[in-house]
């Protein structure tokens, strides 16, 4: 009897260990992918491809097989990037790349010294002042809107559209912001947009000096990464997340530890679990490129799937899952009452996540292309602790993983019950 009891205890311990993720391993993945070795997983020094190679190696090491002959789904796209070391000087102050300013990624090459014209409410609402302003040749000037314009949303959008459209198009616009968030885009405008920390540009500033060199590539090759664990049926659940980030802006590197090395870490842990315990449904893992460039990797995949979409029963997206001090959103859950009910029942019973909030439709990450193609798609996203979003300060040492383990456990329980 004693031996039987001891055996039962050992079995329970083994089962618990098999389901618990290895947080040391998760953190190692996040630290690796957000390190300088991957140049921010963007378009500097092929950082995205270096990251893709790393992920494919991890899948192979775990035992997850490619679909077909390769883990990679390669595709070409347009992308704008900045080379060299951009510089911006305002009022004889040299601004720090990534911290004090960034270029909005649709900006073209801009080099030289330019007058800075402040646009006020009176300039736009007084007919004679507006007429006088439009009579000026502004095509070689930068403009900046003062608070009287910014605080009037309708007036602001009218003015912005006016001065970024011919025949009144300016050389560039300076947006005064709390923090200059960076991003990625697949096209270039004729005018520039510069995001500057608001403390570093004032109405006293009348000129800027800028050196910004755009490298617009219309045939950049990148890749999605995918693998498959065969279940008891060839119908699959796809676990997805993007691995790309913004890359570099001069010496500023955007490591993207939370966004979204954390999602990659989650998916690799789930791969490890389901390799040890065969699921009912096959599990596909898709790591997307170009999410930051308007979700293009998932858009391309849905149009060119490597596994039949008609055999894809459900998609679960993980993006920014190492934060969550306020709540965890389960986006799209309100669209599928049966799935929502099952997930909430599990979570209420096991108390995996303290504040789990089901929401409706959002086209804010890679999941929505699948939903729009008729496939059920959920998205785990965490709120609270995301202050470093799209900044060089999104580094691994700042992450606390408050709900990471809860999401992991909830997803495993749900997949094992979902039929």
C-alpha cells in the first residue's frame, strides 16, 4: 500500500513537471533574441533572418518537424530602412537617436538645414492669416503644430492633411510626443515625419539640421518560420506569434524583448510540452516575419498557406505576453461564445489568470487575417507594464512575466479539452 501511494505521488509530480514550463529556458530565449546579435530582428544586417535561423534551430532541437522540406516560407516585400547614423539638431541641441527622436518610417532621405515654422490656431482659422501662410513657399520647410492646434483634433487633422498634400506639401512635419515610438513601413512618402520628445522642440526653435538617409528596398527577402507536431488527426490548431521587431535606428537598437521575443518563448515552450504528450489535434507553430510592417507576414501566409486552411480549426496568437500587471485580454473571444465559455470556465476553476478580459474583434496583430479568412482566431495580449513598447528600452531585464505561466497552463488545458 505504501509503495502504491508513493508511486501515485511520483506520477502526480511527473505530470505536474511535464506541464510546468521551464522559465529559465523561456528567459534564455527572450534574452537571446533581444540581444545585439540579432540587430533588433529587423532590416539591419538581416537581423530578421538571423532570428528565423535561431527559431528553426530551436524547433529542430525540440523535435518539431518542418512542413515539407523546410521550416522557412520565404517571400519578398518592400521595406523602408535607415542606414548610417541619422542625426537631428534643434536649437543647437544634438538629439539622441531612439531616445529623443526617431523618423517615422515612411520618411524619405532628408539632409540639410531647414526652417521650422510653427502652425497656430489663428493661422488656420483666420482667413487672412491662412491665405498669407498658403502664399508662402513651404516646400522646403518643416512645420510643427503648437498645442492650440493639437488640442483641436478636427483642426489638427485638417492642417496635417493640408500640408502633406500637393500643392502645399511641406518638406516635413515634426510631431511632439511624450516618447518617440519607432515602427516599420513598406512605403515611402514624399515628405518626412519626425517624432521628437516634446521637451526638445519649442516655439523658440526656428531651424533644424537633419541627416537622414533612407534605404527603400522594393525586393527585400524575409521569411515566416513554421513546423508541425502531428496529433491524432490532421486537423490542426495553429499557435502563432511574430518574431520580427524594428531593428536599428542608427546606434539605437530595438531588441523587442516583450514585443515579441516573449511570444516566441511561449510558443517554444508549448512545442516542448506537446512533443512530450501527443495532442488530439495536430499543432502547427507559425512564427511570422513583418508583423511590425503592417502584419504582412501573416497576410502573405493566409494567401499562401503551407498547411491547408480548411484543416485549421483554430488559431491562437501570442504577442507581448511577458507583461500584464493590470489585465490579460483574450481578444476575439466574444466572437465565439462556446470557446469563450470553455476558456473562462477553465480559468475560473484553476485561477490561472487573475484578470482575464474577453473582448471582440481587433485587427491589431497577426490573428485577424485568419479571422477574416473564416478561421476562428484568438489573441492573448497583456496590459500593464508596456511602457517600453517600441522603444530601445524594451529589454529582457525589465520583464517580470506576471501572467506568462497562467497563459501557458490555460492554453494547454484548453487545447486538451477542445474537441
